[in-house]
C-alpha cells in the first residue's frame, strides 16, 4: 500500500517538548488535524523509548493518525507503528525491512541528489525525506540547507511520497508544498517546550497547508 501523508507531518520530539509527555503531544497533534505523528527521542534509553512509543501508540488509537518511530525498527515493530524513519547513519532499509516486515513503511532521510536517487531506487524505501529545507535548530549537527529548489528537483526525481523537513513553520509551509513536497515535517512549530498549546499549533499548521493548497 502506498503511503498517503497528510500535508503536515508532526514530530513529537521529547527533547523539544520539555515537560510535555510525547504521548500527550501526539494526541494533541491528532486532535489538531495531523495524520502522521513521529516519536523522536534520541536521548532516551531503550526502556524509556519503548515506554514512550507504547504510550504514543495507545494515545493515537481511534484518532485516525498513524504513528512513526524515529531510528528504531525494533521499537516500531514492537508497538505496531505504521512506519519507521531512518537517517543515513541508521540501519540500511533492507536490514530494517527484515525487522519490521512488509506492512510497515520505511522512510529515509536524504540531503543531496545522490542520496535521493539511491532512496528512489531502493525497493525497501517507501517515503523519501529531504532537508533541511531551511535553517533549523532541532539538530545538534544539521546538514547544509538544501532550499526549495532542491525540493522541486527531488519531486521531479521520484514518484515516491516526498516529505520536506527543516525549519518549516506556518509562515513558509505553503511554499514547501508548492515546491512539490507531499508533506512538511514540523518539530519546533508544533512542539511547545514551554507547555504551550500543541493542538492549537497543529491547527494553525493544517490551516496554513489548506490555505496554501487553495
């Protein structure tokens, strides 16, 4: 089955959320209209990550939103996630496929033309992510900014679902979708480290996406 992302792909990043539990943030994103939610917890122990993933899976039950897990195919398989997202330094997609089976989608981060072409050829990659589109503070060592022209090139280079990530917010989201991305992944624009309203942020982003497609 071909993945069909909504225009906003929310990432519940435990480090960015501060005191807000990822499961609570995931549920709020779903209430706000986001249909793909990724759990990202790079500093968590294995036990903590599994607990957070299981809580997110329960929180999204019945909402229509689908759970993705960052980096960890084993955790994605254990909690019945819809997808797992892999960076360039994570397990190769073929190895991850052996862990998650055929029904779990695999996303792959790409940062240049060679990586996009490789992901496009890879039968185990279902979704291609490109970025960072704009400057971002969500990664300690971000890759070089690729810009909107690269998103447009990637759209021409692959028929697979394309997710853009990096520095995207309500103000520039429409331009990312206009460049050809099927979805814009957001972290800081939806997560609220100060305990702010994640659901309201999600609604704002989804409204910006709808306005941009109108």
